[in-house]
C-alpha cells in the first residue's frame, strides 16, 4: 500500500510540475528521466513483493505511464530519451562481455554452440513456416505473390528469433545466480547476437533480391559490408578492450566516470566505423576481462554497475513505454500462435541441442531464459522499416506486439528456471554460495532491502 501511495504522489507531483516548465522538449525529457527512475524503481519493488522479477515492474511502469495509458511519458519525451537506450545497450554489451571468461568459453563452448545451432535453426524454420501458413491473415503478406511471401516471412523470422542479453544480464545481477543453467543461458544469448547479425544480413540481402525496394536511395547489402560489420566489430572491440586493460593496469583512477566514458566512446567509435555496436562493446568487455590481472577487470565492472543503475531502470521503463497496447489487442489472433510456436520451437531446439551436447539437465531449463526480446531486435525491425517503408511498418507493428508478450513473460520464466534448477532460492537470490562469485558485488538492479535504494552488497 505504501508503495502504491508513493506512485500516486509521484504522478501527482509530475502533473503539478510540468505546467511550471518552459515547455521545451529537452526540459520535459529531463523531468521524465527523473520521474521514471523513481516510478520504475517503486514498481520494481512492488513486483518483488509479489515474487516477480524487478524488470517486470520496470516494464509495467513504462506501459502504465507511457503513451498507451496515462501518457505521462509522452512520445516526444520518449524520443528525447533515446540516447539513454543507446547508452544502456552499450553498458549491457560491455558488462555481458566482461562476464565471459576464456576458460569458461572453452569449457562450455561445445554445449553453447550445439544448443544455439539447434534452437536457432528450429525457431527460424518454425516461425517462417507459420507466417507462410497464416499469410491470408497477415497484413503484409495477404494477396502477395510467393516470392514476396517467402521473403517477408523469412525477414520476420530472422527478427523473431532474437534473444535479450539485457534481460538475461539484469536477472543474473539481480539474483546473483552463477550456476550451469545461468552461465549456459548467458553464453547462448551472447553468442546469438553475433549469429543473428549474420542471419539477418543474409536474409535481408535475399529479400532485396526477391523483392527489390521501391526507393533508389536504399543502400545495397554486400558481402564485404557484412564481413566488415562483424569482423571490424571484433577488431575494434579487441583494440578498445586492450586499451581499457592498459588504463586499469597503469592508471586505475576515477573508474566511476571512466565506466560511462567507455560506453559512450565505444558506441561512438562503432557508429563512425560502421560496425555492430553490441558486438564491439561485447568484444571489448571480453578482452578487458581476460587480459586484465589481479582483479582489475572486476573493479571496473563493479564501477560500471554502480554508474549504470539509473540508466538500466529507465531503459527498461522506456522499453515498456514503447509497447503499443492497442496493437497488442488488435493483433491477438496472430500474436498468440507466433508466441506459442516460438516458445515451443525454442523448447524443442534447446532439448535437442542439450542432448546432442550431453547436457540434458541444463536443456530442461535453458529455453526458459531465451524467451525475452529487446534491444537489438527492435533495432533490426527499424532497419526493415528503412528498407521497406510500407510493409516494414506493418512488420514492425506485429513484431512489437509479439515483443510486448515475450518481454513480459520472459523474465518470469527465466526466474522460474533458476528457481527450479536450484540456482536461486525462493527469496530470489543465489541459493548456494558455490553458485555465485564470492567476491562479486551485485549489478545495478540488486537492492539491499525492500525499501532501500540500490546498494553494492549482495543480499
């Protein structure tokens, strides 16, 4: 009840303060940023009180206060706060890379590769076939010739198979889980980002061949461009990670500020060199962690988690605000079969891959951590809109409606997987100290109690 009263007071205060401003979009966006930090954090605590992940509360705050419901977070404010999302994705990618240690990649590489191959293949084929079967009810496929049905079905499937490193990292930092299911799930979602960029680029090139875009200003996809986007990201990320490791070894000062600079600097370099941002920062974090000595990388990781706390909360709230609830209701007859087929394909593919790799126990639960979608998936949908302005918007609308369901159910299912596997106890934290890093401190979404602000001590 007390948290509900806090939410009402925050909303009332926001309504009183907005008319006193100068009316500029930047001022409204700054006020919205502060409001979302408080409101989303409060909703996260409400979610915790009913045994749901905090992320569900953050997403719920975005949906409640977003344009679809109360419109406290307006479309203009959401647009002004887009850099927050870019910064959050950069921080998430770097932290995710820093979680991967070479020794663990070698030991789990076989399992991760086989699970990812089986799950991706089955999910892509199942979703594409479902789109073909439902073509008479799908706006961007209805009445289209076969080549267009195939092209746009594959495009949608290439986006729909994407996972969410953001949600995975957030749940792991919140719970402190470091067991086999947690580590395998993290490995699969991180490697999948590399695979999905390759898959999407190839499918988009095929779609352009089968259905040439109407505009003459659409850039062509070349093999060289795809190779540079991936290979260049690895190269630049490795150089950036090495430079960060040198800074930690010889300077190691002002790490709180340095952590933010790393994310901004890395994202800007990726943009200027036309390489994949997520892969660049992920590689940088991986190289930094594995080149650094004497716990230097861990020190930076903790500083970055502290500085990222408000950014992550607002990032998930903005993701919730972007969900158009009206579209979800209008497309329910398409959304339900797509969500179900995707989940079943991931379940089946994960079981096959785990059995292939001799990790049946992990295969029972890993699929539950692959349901969530965010970040890069939204970016891929935006690329389709740029190439195919008319049908791309329809593809994006359907995908965002599907994402709204997966993004809500995903964190709940992943937490259940960690609980059922015994890596997280009923209280929501690592149930066995041996399953967590003894020296690790929690990520930005961990808290020290029901009503306290984010702290640096794991419960």
